[in-house]
C-alpha cells in the first residue's frame, strides 16, 4: 500500500501510527503486523482485509483487490492524504464546484 500510494516510509508510518523503524521491520518480514496495524491500514487506505492478509503469491493471483487508478489519480489521492482536514474540505468543495459547473453549464 505504501508503494501504491507513492509514500515514503516516514509518511506511511505516520499515517498508520507506527515508527519508521517498525515499518521497516514489517516490510522486511521480521515480524507480522499487529491487529492494530492491519486495521490502521484498512481504515486509512480502504484496503480489503482479505487481500491484506494474503501473502505476496496469493495477492498476485487474486482479484479481490484491483487498482484501476492511473498515475495522475494516484498522485491526487496521495497528495490529498497529506493535507490537513481544513485543506481537504476546501479541495473537496472546489471539486464539487467544478463537477457542478460541468454538469450544469
């Protein structure tokens, strides 16, 4: 999920509430993630829990989780997640205005 969202380890670890060192150990399979970490990833990234719990080989062969975003959409989401709550609301309102304008010229 970190790589899909183009986040560095520090950014991703802050989002899911672990230290960068802990994340590094998780990524090198030194230990399995706790339930809290799994739920933090699910909550913050909308990941299907079943997909998240599969190992790498099974993930390659499953259709449970499919990323259908192009690079610009991934960048948009990644950057949006870095904003504070106020800025997120502002961007959301701008998007609503744009959508309304295109739907009602």
